[in-house]
């Protein structure tokens, strides 16, 4: 069960759906929600002539805290009547980027909840998602803008598609999603373009992980589908739509190249185009 749920506040446009989903999930699991407000303190950046004076930096620091204090106060009013404990937590991002600060706090949660990408927020949300996925060691639930959808799905997903590959990331995702999979009425373990073999999907693609889930009481079946020339992410989304799923569970793939972060192709597709919640694990 999820007992600690983290919601990093990213911006006003994207705040509603993750918070609604987190509270709904907490109600079902009698859990605690931490709504994290990050004080993004500007770093002292020197110019060609001189460095930033201490008084200037102190003023910017105080102004950032004043804005964060006001935001935290408004959020506390917003969640005052929630049916579960909602802590509005503040943290300074001094030496770290805000997304990295959120990742540190995610170490002490069971799941982090973030919004899906929109055209206006793609850069900010992408940074938070990427850092949380690759560095927190916790699953990341990405929810769509519709608060109604977020509430229904996070509370009790009825039909879930598990995008399965015989990898560490997929195995982690299945384990992290167990509290939700046990609540679902039906779970499809979907294998796209399965390959039979000792180091691939086995003689019956998806059968082994489906049997494992069944032993946990999950109502599950294994399904194999060809991509038919589409990307793996597109094939997963197409199946989820056709089957009437209201959640996808997937391994989140990525790696670092020096300072550059890269997400895998299917992960990018699901993050950028999914219109239903996706639980990712790395």
C-alpha cells in the first residue's frame, strides 16, 4: 500500500490534477500527502564587470521566500478540509535545481505524482519527471489534466494495461504498481512484438509475469500484439485506447550522457501523448 505520497508543486497551471489524484489515492490507502513547495533561490551569477553583491542576493533570496510563503499559505487553505493529512512542505533549492530538490524528497515517499505534459509546461514538467524517474528510486504517477479522471483512476483503476518487457525497469514497475493492480477489475499484460527465446519473453510471451501477478490475486491475462510499423509507445497507447483501459503501467527507460539526460523512445511517447494516467518506474 502507498502510505506516503509526494506531489511537487511545479506551477499553477498544472497543480490541480496531481493534487486531486494524490488526495484520492491517499483516501483509499489512509495515506499521508506531502505537497512540496520549492523555493527557487537565484544563484549569484557574476557578469563581465562584477559579481552579484551580497545585498542584492539577500534581497532576491527574501523575495523568493516571500512568494513561496504566500503560495504555501494559499495551498494550506486549499487542502484544509481534505479527508486525509496533507502537509504543505517548503524546501530551498540552493545548490540544486528544483527538480533535483524534489527528487531528494521523493526518497521518503512511496510514489511521486506529477502532471502530464502540456504545450505550456513541457519543459518544467519534463525536468521534474526525468529527475524523479531516473534518480528517486520511486515510481512516478503521471496524471492528465482532467481532475475527474485523475480522481477515478487513482482511487480505483478498473482496467490496467501493463506494458511488459523482460527488463529490470518493467519488473520494477509491476512491483511498484501492485497496490493498484490488486484493485483493478482486469489487468492486461501487453507484450509488443514479442520475441521467443531464453533471454527474451520465454515460450509464451507474458505468461510468466501474468502467473506471478495472479498469485498476488490480480485478475490478469497476457496479450501479445504486433506494432505493425508503429513505435512501441504508439502500439501501447493504441491497445490501451481500444481495450478501454484507464491506466498504463510501464517501465521508464533513460540514461545519462555526461550532463545530458535522455529518455527512451517508448517512455517519451507515453509521457508526451498519453491521455490517461501512466505509472512509470525505473
